[in-house]
C-alpha cells in the first residue's frame, strides 16, 4: 500500500486553510482540482466583500449575491526551504487565460500571495533570459498576507479594476496591493503616495482626452478636483478635523498634474484609455472617480 508523508499531510492542511479563507469571503468555489503540485480553484466572488463573522451561523447575512467576477487561484504549499516553481508554459497559460490567475503559497508564517502583475513580471524576465516552455520559473517575491486581513479585498480590487492594477505595477510587478506587505508604520505614507499618484495619473489621462483649454491656464483644476477629492476622502477621511490635510493633499495632486504638462501642450499618463471605456467627458470623469474611490478604499483597509 502507498505511504503518506507528514509533509504531504501538512501541505493538505495548509491548502484547506486557503479554501476556508476563500469561503469566508462569501465566494463560491465552482471547481477544485487537486494534484501533487497543489490545488486549482475556480472562484466566483461575491458582489460585496464579506467576512466570516457576517456569514457565520449567528451572523447577519443569510443570503448574498455573487458577482460576475471569476478568478483562478493556484494554491501551493511550501514544504522545503526553496520556493515552489512552475513551468514557463504553465505561467504563460495563466497570463493568456480569460480570467486572472493568483498564486497563493502556504508557509508556516502565513499565506504568500502573487498577483497577476507579479506573475507577468516573472514571465517577462524569463522571456528575456531565453527560457523555453519547459523552463522553471520560481514563485518567489509575493506579498505575505497579515493573518487578520481579508483575502477577499485583494481579489475584489483586482477583478474590478484589472487593467488599472496592471498598469499601476512597477517593473517588479508590485501594484497597489503591495501595501499589504509593508510594516504598519510604513503603510500610511505608502498609501498616501499611491493615492496621490493614482489621482494625478487619472487626472492627466482625462485631460489628455477631454480637455480643450489652454494647458497652461488653471481651467483644468475643476475636473482634477473631482479626482483629488475622491482620493483624499478615502485615504485621509471626511471629518472636519481632516480638512487641512485634505486641502494639502489636493494641492499636491494639482502641482503633480501641472508638472506632467509637456512642451507640446499634451499630457501623458499610464492610465490613458484604461480607466474608462466612455467617450463622454462626464461619464469618463465619473468612471475615474469610481476607480480612485475603490482603490483608495482598498488601501485604507490596511491602515487600521
């Protein structure tokens, strides 16, 4: 008869913890495939991010709506000192799939989360090194999720604003979700910096397409104000005691937008044609405000 090892047992236990974490967000696990390399989960997310207390036996939620957002989650357990790896062909398949893929690695200290932007950066570096389809790509460099944080917030923000999250990533693949991995004293400064950059870049994206005024006048400050106020209220707060902070933040955004003016009178932004699909200025502005509100609200969850 076959033998079973302690490492395999511990791996299975760790992977079921991820399954429980996903279920506690209110998600539906539509399919689950297990192998020696981990679990493949097809997950449908709820319309609102829930937690275990809300949907427990004595919680207030008896029913809730599922959204149209679906993700693929690859769960792996790290039972040795080296990080798990995947074939280059497998990684490429994840990135070319219709739905986004997330990798979660179970370690004794917690769950390591690799977002689509991190996976894309790994793929691009592997291509640059000339790796073929059978080449091995290490799954190192993810975000260590704090045990008291809801995985649902991470999956929800990615599925709501996938293109913006990808465009907002740096060369290492770190996007707005990197705040989850920072020590608590560093989170507030990072969140404000990210919120300011987000409001600045969406402002310049809107201005590039819709503003017909003199780029060296102050007429563009009105639409820019919609974006900076949305970011300030989510990150700093709406109370009267925060008014001076919000005003200072909004001035920083206005100065940053002014700094992105180019000699030919046009603006440049990583989010152009991404944050909205509308050709109507008002609708595009509202879409931009919604993106800013959602991402800044997400980052604010890690400031408590």
